[in-house]
């Protein structure tokens, strides 16, 4: 796409609903920095996850493969590296490292306890279940919000890169707004007592928005903004425990499978562009490699988003395939979604069919 290789900053909250941002139509949440990112970049209105659970979705975003192919299909804890234990391919970071990029990872990885085998030059990642606070238990006990500390580390990294010619790819894996919903008090005060359901969920969204603003301001002050691609996306959404007595996700309904996706590069990508086509996490790996001018290490299910980003004519998918396993009873589900309808087939024969045009809330199962 370009002769000068860009830097990449990948901002990845966990379990963030698409409708939790102002740029996606939310009228009560305060997200001025992410709304600014949307105005300055490309916003995808139909970004979907191929598996609405953390570990499988994350393995897909870094390999470009569906979970049935990379074989990481459960949330995993207590192991060093899921790609060494379960997976059949390497994530793209070693390709970036071998291709001359500085690689850095901060925060929630959820694909193992350590960086194995040396994919990152800077590794400050963690698996999961570490909580949102580094010390203390909550904001009322002088706790340190982990996302704030991660952002400080990220900013120090960016300052160290401003004078270097070598490009970098940096991932900031935020744990919020994943449950338990917690945030510093100044963000809780934006929503508490105002009749907003799950106010601390949105408090953590506003906290991440604030940290995103700090990162964007650092890019500008360090002269890195024009040559840095900034992506904001999540691994899946959040149901607020509404569907089928299933906690938070583990379903193929819209609020679980849809998430935000914003991509911006000042002066290179269009400003304020909206993309309606269905895209997925499997498209991130080929997009990153394409934009960096690096070859795909193997055949991927995803496709580069570059034509959609630049408004070029391209043939794109008109349906989207989703894999899932229902929580507790571990029943497999498979789903096909178009713009008009959705079919969900389950191993327990509790099937669903929805007319998304007449019933976008998926309340009437027509199966």
C-alpha cells in the first residue's frame, strides 16, 4: 500500500459492546477520544467475531484462521503458550519481528502465561483472572488501576521510539470493560445514580477512552501520528447476562458477536468513512501484514481490509460464519448471518432463526 512502512498501535479492550461508544450511536456514554478517532478514520459498522469467547477469538485475530482450523477453542489458563499446546500455527508477531519490526505487548494476552517462543521484544503481557487492579482491591482502597499503569508503560514505549527509524507494532490489551465492572472513581461518577444500567461498565469504557486520548496525544507530540496506524477493536461483545441464562457472551446473538472496529491513519486513510460490509477478527492479521508489506506466512481465512479502507472496488463476503460452544453444557453451535437474517444451529437442537430486518433485537425465534 505504501513505500514507508507504518507503525501499528492496536488498542484492544475485552468484551466491549459495539453500542457502548458515541460514534456507534450511544447517546449517554462519554467517549470523546474514540469519537475523535472515528471522525479521523474508518469506522466499521458490521465488525463481528468468529467465536464470542476470549481465547478462541484472540487466536483468530492473530492467525487469520477460524478456531476450527487453529484449534484453540476454549478459554485456557495455567499453561505457558496455547499455540505450543493447542494451536497448529504461529501468530503473526514473529513474522513482524523477523520482518524488521519492534514488537511490544502490554496487558491481557489470554493465550498463555508467557511470551513463547520470543515473539515480542517487549513483553508485559498476562493471561487472565488477574483483576483490574494492581494493588488494593478497588478504587476505594487506594488500588492502582491496571489499565492506567499499562497506558503509562505504553506512553514510555512510544517516547522511546520517536527517534528510531525501525517501525514498531504495539498491542495494548486492556482487561476492562470485562466483568467485574470496575473503574476509577472519577469515571464512576459520570454514570452512578443516573438510571443507567450497569453504570460501571460504561465507567470503564470512559476510562479506556481517556487512556486512548493520552496515547493519541503522545503520538502527536512525538511526531508519530501520520506514520502510525491506530486500530481499536474488541474480541467480542457483552450480553449483560440477558440470553439463555448464559453469562456475558457464549451466544451468537448480536450483542455478543458485534464489537467496535475503528482504523485510523492521519493523512493516509479517509477521515469519517463508514464501512457497512461484514468484517471479522480473522481479517485483522492479513490486513496488518498487507499494510506492513509483509507476506502471509500461510493461507488465511481472513482477507485484507485495505480495499474497504481505501474505498476501492472489491468483491466482499455477503454472509458471515460464527462458531460457538454454549457454556456449562458445552454444546456446539454454528451460525450463519447475513444482513437480513440469522440461522443458529445447536447440538442440543435448540435452534434459532431471526429476521434481522423486522426483529433486530432477536426477540422472536422463527425457527
